[in-house]
C-alpha cells in the first residue's frame, strides 16, 4: 500500500507544477521550480508575479478543495451506505447557493457593512447559508435514522432550489448573469488573504473525518451492528454532519459549486485499493481528490479560446461518466 501513496504524492507534485506553469502565459516548469525554491536564480519579474501572486494560490486552492470534497463524499457514502450519496444531497451546498443568491439578487435592498464587501460578502453569505442548513441537519440528526436524514437532505435541497429559482425569476439580467457565473465554480477567486481561512476550514473538516474513521468502519456493517459494538450513532452522525458541513460549505463558499468530485473520487479510490477500510481509503481519497481537481484545472487552462473554462463544466464532463459507469455496474 505505501507504494500507492508514494506514486500519488509524486503525481500530485507534478500536477501542481504543471498547473502553475500552464495558463494564458506559459512558464516552463523548471522556471516555476526556480521561482518557488531557488530565490537566487535569475528569472523574469513578470513570471514571478504570475506564479506567486496568481497561480500558486489557485493551485493550493485546488488541492484543498479537491481533497475536502472527496473526503466529504466518502463520509456520506459510508454513513448512508449509498454509492451516490454526496454533500450536495444534504442541502449544504444548496444552502451556500441560497446565501449567495440572496446577496446578488437582493443586494440593493440589504444593508451594507464597510468590512464585508465584494468577494468577502459572497463568501460570508455562502458560509451563513451552509451553516444554517447544517444547524438544522444537526438538530434533525438527533431524531431520525441515517436513511431518513438523507431523504430530509434531499427535501431541503429541493426547497432551497425553489427559493433560488424564485429569486432568479424576478431578477434583472445582469444580476442573473452574476449568479450564474458563481454557480460555474472558480479556483481563481481565492487570494492569499482568503487562503488561510479556507485551509483552516478544510483542515478542521479533514481532522474530524480522521477521528471518525474507526466508528465509520464499524458502521459499514450496519447502524445496529455499530451500536452493538458500542458506537454512539447519534454522536457519530452529528460529528460527521459537522465535518461534511465544514468541507462542503466552506469550499462552496470560497470556490463556488463544484460538482461530481464528491461522488466520483471515492469510487476511484475504492476500485484502486479494493478495500473499504477507511484507514487506507480516507487518505487515498483525499490525494485522488486533489489530483482530479488539479487535472480538471489544467484542462480548463488548455481551452483553445482565450477564456478559461469554468471548473464545474470540466468536473461534470469527467465525473458524469464515472457515475454512469457505476450505475451501469450496479444495474
């Protein structure tokens, strides 16, 4: 097993360098290495600005978002024992979308704060929406089973989607375009000032996921069996909802909606390792999630047009065949 992780770490490192090198201005990979690690080397000042101020934060964002979304999906699929479960089905991402929709469509009707403007206003609204849904889910988790929680999450998603559609229906074309652009997802909008906050949120979510791997391994044999082995099912559900909420809500707040990573990547990790043991599957899923999102970002930058493709389009194009293949095998 260690050779798998070493191979993935090498792939991750190579993809990080390629992701930084490729863009509207191509920078040789060796020059990227010199800019990052050899301060004495002579290189272009414009290249240094592009690498350090623009592309490096984007690459780190892709690593954090890919790992966080993939682990969130793995936790959901383990808890509900449903191969298609993902954080999106719980309504957490939909809650973030509702927060952003309220700000964009009702911006002129809302009070303004001097300390919360522009991108920070959208991040704050998305975080508030995700947290609101998460708090409701945490309360519901005390009273219902895991299967019922999944159904209620689906209903939350549908209800929130109806509110967002209502806001879209009465919106102006310019605000509708702004919201649609946000839903495409972007790794470019996270600056060095915002990156530490994203890193803290993702680290907390991954830390909780690591602590939950042992009880979730027991959960694979059923909730009743887990309870018979001394697992506090209510506590596990609450902590897992908190972990998924931090990962999905925080990433959606900073990067917009990114689809299919949470659904598809855990299956890629499972088919590679051929084990359901979360002690091995969880770090493999995190690494593969970072690699997949980096690869998607590279494909976005290789667009033949002068515009960079939205990340959500590429993840959907690559992730949907994986989900379709899964449904085919299960059918």
